[in-house]
C-alpha cells in the first residue's frame, strides 16, 4: 500500500491543498499525519475539515493540544503562544472535539505515528539525533515510525544494531532494518526550502520518497497578517525557516 505522509500543516491551507493535489498524482491509498494540524497559520478550521474529510490517521501535536488548552503554552515562544491563543478563539466545538480525540501515538499497518518521540509522546521532545532515535526505536514495534515536530525531513535508519542519519530523496529500508522518518513540514518548513514538504511510503517496496511542492506563499502570508497574527509567522514562510 502507498501512504501519503504529511506533518506539521500548521493551519496553512494553501500548502495543504498543494500537497494533497500532488499526493493524488502520487497514487496514494491512505494518509498518515504525525500531528500539528493547527498553530501559526490563519486557517485552522479549514485545515481540520480537509484532513478529516480524507479519513487520515492523525496524532496529536503540541500545537493541537495547545489549541484546546491541553498543552501549557507558557513553554511556547511568544509568537507560537500568540498563535495558540488566537487559534483557541476561532475553533468551534466540532473542531475542538476532533483535536481532543487525537491520540498521542497510533499504529496503522506497518507504521507507528507520534509527533515527538515514542518514549515520552506527551512530552513532545524533539527527535534530532541518533541518541534520541535510539530511545524511540526501543519502544517501536513496527518496521517504520513517522514523526514530525522538527519540521526537517530526515530518516534515522537502524540496521544490524547501528543507527545512521540518511537524508537522500529516496530511501529504501532493507529487510530486517527499521526506520524513523520525518517527512518535513507542510505548512512551515524549516530546512531553508520554502516549498511544502511531504513523503510517500510504499510498504511493498519499503521505500520512502521525499517530495516538495510549491504553493502560493504570498496568499498565506497575507491571511496571517490580516488575521492579526505575529508578522514574523508570515515572513518566515518566505524563507523556509
Ligand atoms: Zn510543528
């Protein structure tokens, strides 16, 4: 089966639509999202409805939790906090219910989903290095784990007890090996490439393909400014930082 993997949409509807259009062309049969549907951007409701309509399997990110008052925003930077408070104010009961029902981790077919790390999903730690990858792999019971949170595409590949970082565009997971895969961010990339990031995983060939798609950044920026959200949240989209 071919899965479309998209994470950290962050209320960016233009980026989400571009990715979903591209995924249609990629021939995917299921959708998996490691969280943060909302936060930062100006279209939380539309993004929730769009992802709900896909029947995607989704886990709860820290910004999703913050949007319904479940995650303490005093640890957020001032811009993230302002966006979380703004999002709390625009969500209706149906959207709050959807976000509130998202699990911290889940297993779907060959894959496990979690926003941060599998050893402490509710702490929303960043998974940046091999030591952190090792702790998640200890808890992993499927061949592959999809994560988000850092907004940077990467694979941690565990083969014969060794873990290494792989950043190729196409990564084949050899038989017996396991992988933690971050598809990058749809709505707020932070790897210097402003295009929306996503991935396609084919469990028959055990292949992960990293993809990028351009979207109307200007339109998204204008919505963020018009909503009265911090201007830096618009500016950073143009730089992919
Ligand atoms: Zn995020």
